[in-house]
């Protein structure tokens, strides 16, 4: 059977949204007959508008983007730019900031409220009129009373905000000279007369400047033009309350326009030119994502200069850009990327040319939530086990999306990409949804997905029937029977049932919108039953003979023992038969089975013999019949005599049976011990002596019984090794040498007259000596200053040492010879007190005192002598005392290293 699936190339697209598919504001009219038309990401200048206003204006289009009408708060023009029937005389004013707003009726799509405010000093208040687009052949007309009053003492500003229920609206206004906001609910019953009042923020003494809401309706911003500042508020779209005012304390001269970025994270405000200090008009950005009012206030960032004295309104467009009115100018300013921080928002002062028309202060007053086209879901491919494609469109200012495919059991029910794929494994209806985020605001779109089953055919397994029968093939399957399925057989017939009356392949294709499925079946005629149990069998005792009948679709099996299965196990000698019958016929067969006894023999246990002995292996079975023998080394005899270590395995076989046995023989040699030749080792590297060979016991000269010991000392080492086959002996002489030791001592100072002998003779054996001058003696005689080094080496290592020797006279300490007796009797012997010295002096002084301490002689010349007199008078016999101070002269030493020596002693004077 072969099955083939082909997926259809049909393409299905679905787009369902609970929000409006189109924006209501592709057409803007403002200023001096200026206008804009938004189409996708393109913006065109409109030059056919008739509206002329200094400030406030409003316009509205249908869901397809076609203009309906526009107004300056005083007059209304229809889509043909002609005055609307009964559309003049409204109480707005061309010099009111937000003089007009257009609000669709929540219950009647053809009705619109036109709400107006007047110039503040006129105090005409907040009023509304109703336009019916079913009037005047679709060109519209006001109906009922016009200029119906809602509230008095109202400033020039108002905003329209979508209710949290996404059906109704709030009309928000602000009273003059107070801090009161009024929120009028507009629902299916129309404009409700009792507004929600909120007293919040600063009192409004100027009444001029824009009031704007964020796209999600949860934030407000208001300009206080003559008070030169802005305020930010929270708004509750469910209750209509205003709260949490944040005042921007910086001075923004003649504050007027303000606008939120699409995702609500940024607020844009401006300051007009101050002529007296040459301050230009400037555009600023605030980051509203801070955690505190201080964070928001301190985030004010200068974006750029505006090259007009009076910048006007700022309004978010359907293309996601913010447009800035520039008073009496041919260009609008444009903020290209208003969600981006700082200069990345890409502000262009002269950003859009108005085709020769001029901008004034105002731009159309719009319902923020209806500005951007609503996101949409596109879906493609709706067949089970196929990948359904989802695409999010119209994602202006949407930061991210999350898909929920409505298929939680799939294990992969969520995705975050704008282009997503999901495989529905089961047919059925699923509710998919897309959650999209603009800043901190989330919204949801829903999409119903109908997943259809793939066509399926199952003709069954390949089959066979008895000769002369026919086979009916049915292509209907439970999964496709309810669909409009087309069938096509191999012979081009299109019936769901096909009659097969000859052998061969038959196939059918089932097709629907999800593709094509093919299945095939092979049909053959069954042969009459034939049973073959095979040849008679000679088997070995303990074996089984498994007999199985392979006849197709038999209806009866009958064995000689009455068994009715298709198989049988035979384990005894005998004659066996089976009878088989099926729908097409019957057959019978017989087999003879004989079981033979296995050979019984035993090679014995594993054995150990000594070198020179042999062992007998006898593989003859107890049964007295002919057997064949095959050993693992190729021998074929029944009896063997072996004398080599190894495992001996034999197979003994008869005609039907065989048996195996094995035994291991180990031939043990006499122990073999060889400790090696006599040797010399180093004390730092003990030598391991190992008694190799097969031995069960070891005895060393020190009583150790291990196979190995370490030789660490000089001596004779011997070992006796024994096993069951005998004992052997070996010995070795070890001489231990050590690494030479060497210490020349610290650097030293010697007398130049007394050489220093360095003796490094070592007790370590076989030592070689090498001095820095090439001498190889163990000693070195030194009489001069210098560095002296020597290396001692033997087989155990090399050591080297160096000493610095300084030779000087000072080191000799001059070892003065001083007499202790003088006899000044002119006999030529000891007549004078003379100092004998071997060195030169840098300093010398000799003083002699009598026993009472009287100074009697002084000299600084070491060659002068005392003759036993003082002041040319003979001194009496007795004991005298001398003090000698001296310092040797030696250029080798620094001045601070030369020593001053002092010698004291007594001398006897005898005449």
C-alpha cells in the first residue's frame, strides 16, 4: 500500500478586528487653506481646502478614508469643499485654541457632534451641534438646534478621549480662572449633561493653550500660555476623573502646543521666541517613564530650535509622526521618530512643505485613540497539520505583540514575533488573539480560525482472495465523508466504490481544498493451501523442533494430537502430521523426528604441573559410538599428552549432537631471580631490587618477604625465591654515593700579607673539582681581591659556590710590635721606645703618660721614638703607660669602612 499527500495551492486570508480597521483622520485642513492627506506611510499636501483659521479646527473622514467634512468652529465645509447645509453660525472662534472637535455618535454612525469653544474673553462657553450625514444626499447637514450649551466660563481648550469600554467618549474641558476639569460622557444616549468634576493642578488664568491626551487616554498635558508653563495629569478613561498633577516649573515662554508620542513614553512641548534676549523658539522632550515626578520634571531635554517666533499646535498623525504648526509659515515641523529619546526623535524644523499654503497656530483637534490605524491580523493556511501563518499589520507605535493561538494542548501556543506560525494538529474552530503593547498600554485583537481536515483515504492492506472472486474497494473515510470530496481512480472513474476483478495495483485520489491524498492497494488471487513440514529430522536430545504452517487465512488446523494451532513444538522422537483447511481448499503433510543423546565426557579440573612434567587429556565419551574430536589448536585425537601452559578446549560431536569441555594447564617453572650486576647508586635515588619469576615466597637479607625492596645503603643484598618446584638464590653488591656538599662561607676580607686557603675536599666518593682558574685541586690559595668559585661533581650531582675575597693592609690590623721595657743607657739594646709596623698609616698618634696620668710624650709620626726623657730631662725608673691610635691606609676600602684602632699598654723604664 502506498499513500501520497499533495497540499493544495489555494490561499486564504482572514482579517478580523474588534477595533476600527481604518483611521478617521487621513484628511487634515488647517491654517490658511492648508491641508494634509495621509495614505499609508506617504503624506501629501492638500491645496483645495476652504478653511481659513488662526487657531482651532477639526476634520473627519469615514472608515475608508474618504473626507466627510471639516470646520473652524464657525463654519462647516462638506467633502466637496462647499459650505455644508445649515453649517454656519457656530459659536466657535478662529482665534480660539481648540475651537472645534468632531465626535462620532456611539450608537448612530451617521450622526456627529460638532463641539465648539469661543475666544476666552467672549465667554460663549462649551456648546455643541449635530451633523447628520444622511442629509443632503450624503453631503450632510446640521439638524435640530445648534449651539446647545453644555457649560459656561470655559477656556479655549478641550479634548475628546475614548472611554475605557471602547464604545463611548469623554468630552474634557477646563474652566477659566480655576483648576476644575469637566468630563462629559458621550454614550448611546448622547451627551450627558452632568459632567464629572476634578479639581486638580494649577488655576488657569490664561485660558489659552492646548489640552492633549495620550493615545491610550491615560495621560493629559495642558499648556498655560500666558502663565508660561505646562502641567501633566493622570486621566481615568473608565471614570472620567483627572488626578496627580505634575507642574513643569521651568519657564516655557508663551506655552501653547504639546503632544504625546504614540507609545506614551514621551511628551513634546515648546517655548516661543523671546525677542528682548534673542532667545529662539525651542522644542523640548520629556521622558514620562520615570518613577517619580522629579524624574519626569528633570528629564526635560532640548531637541532643537524652531525658526519662527510663535510655534503652534503639535498633532500626532496617522503615519506615527508628530507635526508642528509654525505661525505664518509654508512648512510644518516634523518629529520623525517621536518614541525615540533625545535627538534620536529626528526633529526637522522645516519638515513638510504645504504646497504654497501657510500654517497658522492650529492643527485639527482629533480623538487621539482614532488617529493611528488599528492593528490587524492576517492569517493564511487553514488545514490541519499544516503551518498556519499569522501576520500583524498596521503596527504604528506598537512596541511588541504576543500571539495566543487558542490551542493550549499543542505545547507551543504562544509566540512574540510579528510574523508567526502555528500548526493545528486537529481540525476544529479556534479563537486566536494578538495582544499588542503601546508603551504601558495593552490591547487585544481576536481572530476565529477554522481548521479543516486533510483529505484521507484508506483502502486497507494489500490483500488476496480465492480464484474467481472479486474485491469491492470503498474510498470513503470518516474524516472526509462530510466534505465535498472528489474521487479519481486509476482508470479515471470517479465513483467512491470501485470493483476489482483482476490481480494488480489499484489507487484512488481524494481531493478537497486542503490538498489531495492518494492511497493504493495490491490485489492478488490466493493459492490453494499447501502444507510442507520439511524433511525428516535427526536432532540432539534437549533441542526443539518448531513447526509452523504459513498458509494464508486458513480456517482450520488439525495435528495428530488434536492441536488446532498453526504451530507446534516437537521434543520427542516420533511421527507427526498436520491437516490445514481454508476457504479455498485443504492439504496434509507428515514428518519423522528422531532425538539422539548428547556425548558425556570430562577433561577434569584445571591443573598445575612443574617444568619437565606432562598431563594426559582424555575426551572419550561414556557412550560407545563413533565421535569426531576437534580441539581449539586443531588436533583431532581423543587422547592427548600436554606439557605447555594454556587452555585446552575440545568439541566432541556425533551426527546430531555435540558437546564441549575445556581445562586450563599451568606449567610452573623454577623461580628465576636476577638482581643484576654490582652497582653504584646515589643516596637520593634508591634502587628497587625485584625478584622476578614465579615464586610463592621471598626472603631477603634483611628478613623482608616481598617480591621487591629498595637498596638505600652500601652493602650486599641477597634474596631466596621459592615455589612448589624449588628454590633459587641471587645477590648483588650496592655502593651508595652521595652528592658533594660545598660551602665557601660568606664573602670575606683578608690581610694582603696573609693568604687565604680555601679547602673544599669532600668525603663524597669519586669527586671532581674545578676552580674558576681551571685548577682541579680540592684547595685554592688566595692572596688577592676577587671572586672565586668552585664546582664539585660526582655521579650524584654538581654543586657550585662563589665567594668574594677582599685583600687589604687594613685587614691585617697592622699588628704592631710594641716593646714593654726600655733601657736608655746607650748600650745599643732597647735604648728607645720604638713602634715596629708592617703597614702604611693614614692616621697615627702616640701618647705616653706616667703613673699619675701626666702627659710626658706625644708624636704623630710612627717613625719617632721616646728616649725615656720629658722636656730634655730624664724620667725616673718606673712604669709608664702608652695610648696608640692609628688607621691603616688601603684604597680598596671606602672611607667609612676604614677602621680606627686604639692600643693601650704599659712599659717599664730601667736605666
